[in-house]
C-alpha cells in the first residue's frame, strides 16, 4: 500500500511539473506595453517561488522511496527508477524557470535604465533649449555676448555617453521584440529633438563667435582712434599753450 501511495505521489508530481512547464515556459508572451512586461516579470517570480517550494515535497518523496527500497528492494527498484526521472525533470524545470525569470528581470532592468537615460538627456535638451533662447535679442555689449557664448558652449560640451547608452539599450530591446513600438516612438522623438536643438545651438554658437569677433575688432578700432585723438588733442593743446601760429605748423597740424 505504501508503494502504491508513493507511486501515486510520483505521478502527481510529474503531472504538476508538466502543467507548470506548459503554463510558465511554453506560453508565447508578447511584451507590447510596460504593464505587460512588468506583469510577466511578477508572474515568473511567483512561478520560481512556487517551483522552489516543491523542493521540500520532492525531498520527502525521495527519502520515503529510498527507505522503502532499503526495506523492500524488489518493490522499491521500480519506484527508484521513476523517482530518478522525476528528480531529473524537476531539476530541469527549476533551471529553466530560474533562467527565464532572470532573463525577464534583466529585460525589465534594461527598460528602466533606458527610461532613466532618456530622462537625463531630456533634461539636458531642456537646458540647451533655454541657453539657445537666452542668446536671442542680446544687447550689443561685448561682455553680455561673451557670457552668453560661454554659457552655450558649456552646455554643448555635454558628453555623448548617455546617448550611446540610449541607442544600445533601445536596440537591444527592439531586437528582442520587446516594447519595440513604444521604444521606436520614444527614440524617434528624442533623436529628432536632439538633432534640431543641437543644430540650432551650433548655428547660434557660430553666429555669436562671429558677432563677438566683429565687436572686438570694432572695439579695437575705437580704442586706436581714441588714442590717436588723445595724442592729437595733446599736440594741439601744446601748440595753443605755446601760442604757435597754425600757419607755421605742418599741414596735418593745421
């Protein structure tokens, strides 16, 4: 009777493993939204816990069959053979579910990381847009234009590492068919805004550099002219002080 019960337990265990495999491993999942992906991750976590909880039952079943095989070798041999098959299938099931759970957790982590990088770069684009807007309608002052140019250049020195991460993470998920529509839409919008703003910023940078160069040249010319006028004023003042008649001076002094 004990052998019959143990045989029944083995059959039930095998049936449960078959159902678990069909439910957790053979279903085709389509992750078209973050909610679907998150739900799949949580489901696989529960599946892993469910399978690992059966470990105690498997161990008890194994010990009982070994004990029976020791006491009744003839009746226990068949059970030992069936037990080995069940143990092998159980270990395989555990490994496959652990693997799928780990894969889904990695995919979810990849999605969250992509969102974080997009947030960082979007914040940078907002700052760049603000800096570009600040360069509009500047007063015609050398210091003001120079400060605006330096502020713009400091933002443009932003490293490209984050954009590289966005491209690689997005492509990894899209290649796996995971959230591909959503990610493609996000990347397309981000890249379009990045290209537009960076092009505008560089164009404004060049314009400010040219404006600054012109202002510096004009400033230098005014300074030279001012120095020449001061020298001329000094000479004329000395002539007047010495009561020199203009007609006695060279033509340029007259």
